[in-house]
C-alpha cells in the first residue's frame, strides 16, 4: 500500500526498499500520486480477545466511589493510611498470572 504524506515544505526522504528496481518504480509512483491519497478496500484489522477487553475497559466510564476517595484523602492527610503489603503482593501475583495466561 502506498501512502503519500504531505511534507509541509520539508524535503522528502526516499522510501526504503528491498531492491533497486522496486525503488525506481516506487519513486515514479510517488511522484505521480504526490497530490492524492489512496486507500485500499481490503485493509483490515483483527483484534485478539485480550485487545478487545482492554479496549472496552479503557473506554468504559468506571463509577467512582467518591466517599471512599474522600476517606482515603483524609487518612493520607492525617498520616493514618495503612498499606497492606500482602494484599499488594497477592494482587501483583494474580495480575502476573492473568498477563501470562496461567490463571
């Protein structure tokens, strides 16, 4: 697929190719289509289930428990916020298992 990108007044770099014959052909194609952009109808993208889940999670508006946020703010300001290192470690191990596909 050939895509033409506007140079915005900057010099254009030659396209990297596998052989010299191909580069001469591409140079003439680039010159001929310098003012146009083309798309191919057969371009497609296939997402894995993990990618779909990540896309849904990042686009979702997760509800925020404002009362809990305020409680954490107050305990941080007072210096009474407790960190449970075992809970953090367990969550990290669980997440590692999910990423690696073992759990």
